[in-house]
């Protein structure tokens, strides 16, 4: 059985886990959410430009989580992750992960979502894995900021720095943001890709399969 790398948002989860957490944070702190509106507009306007979109998403996160103590974030991340693992896990991909596990594959989950949030999701969804590589936050005087943000090229770099033999693995993704990792992988499976991502992969000439 070929060892695998699995994306989380859009693959193991049908929804964006960190965006869902930010919505939950905004609901608790409406005034903070209002102040973050300009950053949110930049995020929406970034479109498919990965560096711009990633930077804008970090700005939105800084705004919506501003002043939040780490203990409060920890409770929120575990709550949202557990809830989403129970309600928003993609059943077909949970089955894929379980089959890979039964066949003895080494399973790496690599995601732009935050580590504690992703950990709670995977535990709740029952996805067994050998390694989780996820974005991390650090706390400053004004609140949390991204210490590591695994998006685009940085996902491949993070995998390589962790000693993951990407070139020998089957990679499951939904997004063209992951093209650098897809290009390096032994094989690629697209899971419910958007029209943009599906078209971009076709235009790239990279051989991909589509999850039935």
C-alpha cells in the first residue's frame, strides 16, 4: 500500500475548519468582528492568489482573535474541532483513511488549519494518522498570530523538513493551492475540487484522479 498525505479542509472535512472557528469567534465578539471588516474585504478580494489570500487570512485571524487569551482560544478550538469532526467529516475520505490504515500505510495529514483545531477534528472524526503537520499560533501582547502557516509552497517545504518522502506518496487534495505538493507527489487524487481548481490542474498537465 502506498503511503499517503491527506489534506484536511475540503478533503477530510467538507468545510473550512479555521474559517468556521473565526466565525464562531466573531459571533462571541461582534465589535471586534466589525473592526476586522477591512481585512475581511481584502481576504475576499484576494481570490485565487495564494500569497495574497494567505496574508489576508492571517490579517483576518489577527483581527478576530485580537486580545483573546490562549486558554480561551484553546477551549474554542477544541469545541469547534470536535463539533466539526462529528458533523462535517467527509464520510468517503474517513473511509479512505481507515482503509489506508488497515493496509498498513503511513498517514500524514498536512493542513493550513491550526494544530489544536485540526487535532480535535481528527479525534472526533476518528481519523487515525501517524503525523499531523498543521499551522501554529504564537501569543503576543495583543493576541495570537500565525507562527507557521502551511499554505501553498510552504506545505511542501514543511513536509520535506519533517522528513516525509512526498515523491513516494499518494496525495489527496481539493485545492490548486496545493499544486507544489501535488507536483512532487507520486500520484494525486482530487476530492470535490472547485471548478477553478479542477480547471487549473487540467491546464497544468499534471496527471490526477478524481475521487468517485
